[in-house]
């Protein structure tokens, strides 16, 4: 609690020098207002994720919707509602919410970019301070998710470079609001449930470009390759998972290895 209060005071301390300096344009001030409103939803968001961890779907839904009343583009609230809809088996509705979550990330990335263009006419130190504001605004919610809902989210501790051929072109790398791997992974899960396997594959690849050890994404990607008879691909990703000590469903491992053994060797002239 003490840490939250100190971070809250820190955020306020950072905002006021910028606002009082009189250097911001109207657009820049609006960007700060938007970020401030997002910060104000964090207590609601934290409570929502506590309820989500306790499997109180109704209570969590109320809290997430309250967040959206304040900030309709709140990506974490949309992500939470997508998670709840998935747990209820409402996959089409969940897909709508996760798409909205990703759009929310892009919206705040644009706010961030505009703020960089309009407001940063001062020292590098002040630039770094506002970067920290945006980072804390975003991660205060996601930290709660990572700590309290492990059954829904498995974030990798290692972040690799984005693979150029599969990473999202619209995902602004310099933005603290870039779409997280878990958003892409959940999006892939929903497409998988709806049997839209090619689209699911693309989202799992995006997740793995950001988080190479993402267990759920690896399992489902290997499964997609197995059921579509792309055994070489399935075997290749299985080997990567093994090298990274990622747990893969034993039945899937056995099925892929057996399919590999059953492949007829090509005839040589």
C-alpha cells in the first residue's frame, strides 16, 4: 500500500512541472489529461484483476466496465473482459474484446507519439521522467495480472528481438504501450477455438517474437502444425521449446515424434 501511495505521489510530482511550465500546446495538454485519466483507473483495474483471480466473473466484469466508463480505450480492461468471455466459452465476444484491447494499445501508443512530438522541448531528464509516467501507468495494471492470474497468463522472463517477418508492423517498439505478448497469445487462443488456424498461427508467432518462452503460445502453435500435417514445422518448434525448457503437453510431444517417424523417406534417384 505504501508503495502504491509513493508511486501515486511520484506521478503527481512529475506531472505538475510540465503543466506549470507553460510549454505544452493544447494538444500536448490533452495527451497528459488522457494519460492521467488512465492512471486514475488503476485502483479499479487492480480490484478487477483480484476478482478475476478469484474467478468472480460478475464482480470482475463490473469493475472492468467501470474502467471503460472512464477510459473507453483502456487496453487492460478490454483484455480482462476478453479473458472472462473466453472462460465462459463466449469466443466470438472474447475476440471482439481482445481486438479492442489491441486497438487500445495502439491508441495510447499514438498518444505517446504525439506527446513526444509536441511536448518534449526540454531536457533529456524530463523526457525520461514522462517515459516513466507512461511505463508505470501501463505496468501497474499488468503487474497485477502477472502476479495474481498465472493460470491465464504466462509471461516469459526473457524478451528477444522481434522477428522482422512476423512482428506486428503497427506495434511501436519505442512506445511503453506496445501490444504485449499475452494479448497476441490470447488473440491466437480465440482464433484457435474458432478453428481459424492460419490467423491463430500469425498471432502466436507475434507472441513468440516478443516472448520466446510463452508456454501456451508454443503448445498451441505446435498443435496447429501437427493437425495441419506440417510435421517438420511442428518438430522444429518442439525442439526450440525443449532447448528453452518450456513444458509441452506430453501427448502432443509423443504425437509429433511419432508422426515424424511415420513420415516416408523421400526416394533418391
